[in-house]
């Protein structure tokens, strides 16, 4: 669940559900999606959260795909255990595990007043038996499983088989014999000690005595009990950094933090302060599931790795340029001749004859060709921007978006022959484009660079941009759905009721007029639908994968890429007098989303560049 859906759509009403219903609804829903065929790919498509290979690290004999993990307090029922490994986490914590189940006396919730995650005083647990059962059902995956023990009695050989690393509170270890016995039960798997950051100085003597039998230390956030509930402040950066510095100086063991992170800057502070891994707690709920991805992108940005230029990008840029030029030429003809010589040859009717028989029919055909031309110009510009600002520097999401949209665009040519009319100029145009695409595809195969972001905090500009991203995601989805519907209509019924009302003829009357007229119109409709579907995918993927603070080129892509499509899509109808409100309502709705998206996201994209100017 990306931030663009979490904050505007789900969080407001989920927090109003009684008890822990909202939490369980989200976790079970995500796990259900992850378990269906293609579900994990759908999750990745929406959030693009998979961490870069550059973030991989080895620790405790295991490979972590990311230094960011998820604390067990977020999913005490293990209802989301199937989905969380696919949300960008390098490690998932389970627990605290207790021998018997523990039903909470109160629900877990976020307190805006205290800026804290409020938990029941008694730790929630499904018990040892249920934990083992659910872990056994977990699909085999690469992410290590870290199990936190709520008591020594919960350690069993069966549990040892299911976990990779174990955590035990330092206060639960009463002697070296306790620890020795625990390690034997866990088959000498890595055991980490957990201490609250404000108890670090007092715990040093005991840590020094037991450190020979420990593999690392987990620094937990602190909490306090009030009115029978445990309140855990969301941001505890200073206290946890102090604990990190002290332990790094006094104890030579790997250090992990758990909690205290509300925004990417906190995670970066812990990692640069000496933490090997960082686990998210209440900040994940408050800030949103995108926090993991934002930390990844900020971490890569701090490394300031210079991306080498991918030489093949220019072929993709020319691909977009030819589409833009093709759309410009098509727009010129749609405003002048409309019906070209090969159309006349197919129909065996001149444009002047068609105009004389039914002027509205002639205008209707010009309207289809104008909107197709505007869509092509927009799509060509977006392709050029992706090639110039993304693929050129090896950004993998830009190349992936380019390829998806281009392949769908090429396949759209199959729709043109649904009614028996294949436009040879269209076919020639695609034959010219195809070699540019194939060469570009091959020469940019090494574009595997992950995206970076200047975003560090949950400032008001970021919060506003989340809603802007939602607008562009909805706009892209609308274009995709609209393109699919128009393509379907073009290949089947050809007309909708408002079309026939404007033309003042039925399909039967058109067939009587010229039996080859409808195939030409169907060709135009299917072509426009295919182009709109392809451009819709571009807009959607830019919105889903490209929202990074300071990426001013992306905002300009949305701005200038939208103008041709909206101008031709709306003004064309005014130009020919086809102004039925119901027919134009989807276009008005799309324009509103486009303008809202631009306004809400402008500062997010342009702010960093203004600061550096």
C-alpha cells in the first residue's frame, strides 16, 4: 500500500474502525494479494519498493537485501507475514513470542496528541503454537526472519528451525547458565540482546560480562505507562544516537536499532551513527508504508554515486521524437484535408463528396484524427523526456516504463484491422519506429541504476505531494481505462449514442451511404484508443515510480506532456460543435485531476532546484 493510497484513502477511515480491525484488515488484505498468482508482482507494480542491490549487506551469516527491517509489534497476529517481505524490508521481526497467547486489554492506536504509538500494557501475542504454525506456512523467501522471545520458556527446538536470528531482552537473562542453555536450544544460532536506549549506561556492566556469548545488540525505543497503556514516542533520535555512540565505543558487537524513526532523516542518522540494521515501529504506521522506500532512496542519495551515461538512450529519444513529429503531421492534416488520398481510394469517395453528403460526419472524422494527433504529440514528448532524463543515466524504472508503454503501443496496430481497413501509412510509420526501438532496447540493457531522492523529512510539501501523486495515478488509470474502452468500441460497435446523435445518422444509414465508411472510422477510433492506452501507461508509471523530491524534469514532463492531449481532446470538440456535456465529462474530470496534480506536486519537484539555484 503506497503512501499515495495510504494517506488520502485508507488511513482516515481505518483509524475509525473499532479495536485492531483496521490493522488486521490491511494486513490480511495484503497477505491475500501476495498469495494469489501474480500478487507479489502487483504489489511491486504499485509501490516499486524492492530495494536496490547496492543496499545488500551480510551480517550474522545472512544476506540482507536492505538495512531496513520491520518490528514485530506492527504485526503481532502475523496476519501480514506473507506480504511484508515484499514491501522492501531486508528483515522481518516476529514476536515477542510467549508460550501462551496474550489477548490485549486495549487496542493499538496512534495518538496525534502525544505523537506516540499507544500499545496495551501487556504485550500482545498469539502464543508459541500459533507462531510456529504461521511461520511454517510462510513461503520460502530470501529475507531473514528475526524472532524476538518474550520469555525464555518460548525458546524451543521447533521454533529454532523457523528463525534465523533470535532476540532476547537483557533483563530476561539472569545468568551465564541461562544464556548457555538458550543457545543450545537455538542450536547456536545468532542471539542478540535487547535493551532500551535510556537503560544503556546501566546495562553496560552486564553486557560486558555476557558479550562473548552474544552476536549483537538491539537498541529499543523507550516507552512509558500511562492510564494502563504503554506510550511509545514516535521520534527518539537523540536518545538512540547517544546509546549507539556509547555502545560503539564500549562494546565491539554489531548494533541494531528498533524504533524511533519517523522520517528518512532519522533512519539515515542511525545508519551513519553506527547501526547495521534499523527496524521500523510506530513511524511506519504514522508516516506510511512508503517510509522504507524513502529511506532507501535517501541512503543511495547520500552515497553520491555518479551514474554513467548509457549511450543507447539517443535511440529511444529519436523514437519519441518521431512519434511527436508524426503527431504534428497528423494534426496538420486533421485541420486541413482530414481525408487523405489512400482513404479516398479505399472508400472510392472524395472528401468533397463526403462533406456534401454529411458535413457532421466529415467533422466527426476530423475530431478523431485531431485527438489521436494530440495524444501522439504528448506521448512522443514523454518518451523523449524519459530517454533524456532517465534512461540516459541508467535509471531502471524509466527504461521499464518506456518499454511497457512502447510494446503496448506496437501491439495496438493489431486493432487497426478489426474492420478490414489497414492504413499503409500507419504501418510504414511503425516499421520506421521499430528499428529505433529494437536498437535502443538492446543498447540500454545495462540501465539498472536505482532512483535516489532528496527527500529527508515529512514536511508539508511532501504531504501535499502525496495527494498530487494520487491525482496523477488516477489520471493515468483513467487514461488506461479510457484507452481500453475506446479501443474496444473501435473494434466492435464503433460508435456511442452521443456520436450518432451528433452525426445524425445510424450505422445502417452509413453503410447504405458507403459500406467502407465505418471501417475507416473504426480504424481511427481504435488507433486513438491504442495511443491513449499507451500514453496512459506512461502517465501512470511516471506517477507510480518517478515521484522523487527535486526531480523537476518530471514535473515539466507532466506539464508540457499534458498540454497537447488536453488541448486537442477538449478544444477539438468545441471546434466542430460536438459539445455534449456527458460525452465531454470524462475529459473535464481528467483535466481537473491534471491541474490538481500539477499544483499539489510543484513545490515537491521544484523546491530542491530552487534552493540550489
